[in-house]
C-alpha cells in the first residue's frame, strides 16, 4: 500500500470517544488523523443524558458547559406499564445536551487544535509493516505509529468483534417539546423495552427508546404500530405521545444494537468507547464511558510518547485500567436491562425498590464511576 502521509496516531471514528481522544492528543502536540465516515453536525440516536462524572473532563477538552445554561438533572422517575412509579434522587446526576451540539463543538475544537479530520471518509482495512500501521481509507492510505479504534457499535470487517452475540435491540429517538420538570429523567417501561425522556438545550427534550428487535418484528417492523400497540400500553407514554410536539418528521432509528464486553486492546490496536464495550443505555452512562476510555487511553499513550514506557507496556496499562473501570459496569448494565424489560418483573421490582432505597442507590452506583 502506498501511503500519503504519516501521523503519530490515527483514530478510526469521530464520535465522542474518537473526538475527545484526538483533542487530548493534540493538546500534547501529537500529530493526529481522525477518520470519520459521516460529517458534522449531525443527529445520533442517544438519550442525551450525560452523567456528571464527565462534566469537568468535557470542560477541560474546551467545551464551555458552565456557560451554556444546560439542564442539570438530579431526579429519576421510573414507571412500569401498569402505572407503578419509583422516584429517586440521583447522587451524582447528569446534564442534558444533544449529540448534534456536543459533537459539533468537539469537532470544532479538534480543528482549532490542528487535528486533521477527514469527514465523509470511510476506514477500509489496515496492515502492519515494520512497526507502522498502514490504514486504507476511501480517501487514500495513511500511516501511523499508533492505531486507535472508536468506530462505535458496528465493527468494520477486519477489526475486532466479539464472537458471541447477545440479543438484538433497536434504538429510536425524537426531539420533542413537552412540559416536564427539567431536573428529572424519566424511564417508562413497556414489554421488551423502555423509553427515556429528559431535557436538553433550548427547552427541548430528548425522547429515546430501546426495544428488543423481536417486539418490533411482531408489529411488522412498523415503528408507528409499535408505538401505538406496545409503548402506549404504558399510560405515561400514552399521554406523552398524544400531547408532545414532535420536532422531526420521522424518528431516527438504529438497529442491530447489542451489549457486551469486548476488548480494549487487540492485535496491537487500542479500542475505546463503544468499540471496546457497549453499556446498556438504561444506566445512562455510555457517553461518560466513551469519555473516560479516551481519558484512560490518553494517559497511557502520554507515558509512551514521553518515552517512559514501551508500546507493549502502554497497552498493558490501558487494558488494566479499562478492565477496572468498565468490565463489571457493562455486565451489570446488561443484566439490569434484561430485568427491566420484562414488564411483570419490572413492576414487581419497582414495588420492592420503592421500599429499599439503599438497593437502588447501590445499583445506580454499580453502573457509574467517580468524576475524572
Ligand atoms: C438507544 C440508545 C440510547 C442511549 N442513551 C444514552 C444516554 O442517554 N446517555 C449516555 O451516556 N449514553 C447513551 N447511549 C450510549 C451512547 O450513545 C454511546 O455509548 C456513545 O455514543 C459511544 O460513543 P462512541 O464515540 O464510542 O461511538 P459513536 O458515537 O457511535 O461514534 C462512532 C463513530 O465512528 C464512525 N465510524 C463507524 N465506522 C466507521 C468507519 N468504517 N470509518 C470511519 N468512521 C466510522 C461513526 O460514523 C461514528 O461517528 C445510548 C445508546 C443507545 C443505543
């Protein structure tokens, strides 16, 4: 493969994990190429609730969150299909911001810091020759000492993907206007899924649900039929779908979503964000996990680039840090999701949890980390 240009680091995928790693590396004056198959700004299917654990980190990346007057969320309300409700204070809580705004701000920061960002460019394949990765993309071949993969949920052909596939899920998102408290995130259960709603910027709300693909199939793969026949069995969702002002003509939909622990390092490539492991959105922590993995990887890479450790030791350090931070969090999230999506189990567990506050506080803590 004839290469066009050489970089210290090439990052595949410019979602939150890739963008934030690129910014950190550029803040240390490393040459970085970020390859992104899409363009900015763009909407993405996501609940858009970010745990406060990454507030300080995102500000250090250069996003002025404090000045943006974003909704801060410290209350959680969960409803079962038959109307049982659990209300809880969130110890740490979170804030609301759309992916449209957040990724665009991070992208602009990358550009400002001199990161080379190739948008509308697809990663195709790679090979390793004499300690250098050669990366083939839809816009040519590039070389780098270090290759990082932050392509999200769907692994390109020659990159690591787990053998065992868990259940298949479908994610659906709308932006809406609906009158509800800005300090509260609500999660409404329905058969084989759940729907979250919380405020984002400009008084808008993000309404996002995850449903097991088999439930959608039962409705002839028709989203509208699914919403009418399944989601609206929950009285809260019934009111919401009838009264909210929907701001898109069509919902945003993604399919083939699965949740498993993958690998942070494989064949000398560093994986971060959802590429290394996807946490169930029920925990509201996937975005913070993406940020934290970029933070941890940058820490190890920094020691390598300062010649304090070898690349092999850098990989070992990152793998160790990643497993401590995420392995049990991702499995707990997946287990919780299985429980939460069964409507009878859900109603029974909400009843129990209503009287067992320490247990639900413990569960929330198990899927979150401390600020970094
Ligand atoms: C329904 C749903 C609701 C969620 N709600 C929340 C929530 O409320 N709070 C929360 O914290 N988390 C939530 N999450 C999780 C969160 O969205 C993810 O964890 C987060 O987006 C992971 O970021 P990432 O950077 O790893 O991946 P992504 O954001 O998916 O970014 C990957 C990037 O790689 C690019 N890419 C892929 N393949 C290629 C290729 N071949 N070449 C070039 N580029 C490529 C893609 O275009 C994309 O931009 C939710 C997830 C789902 C499914």
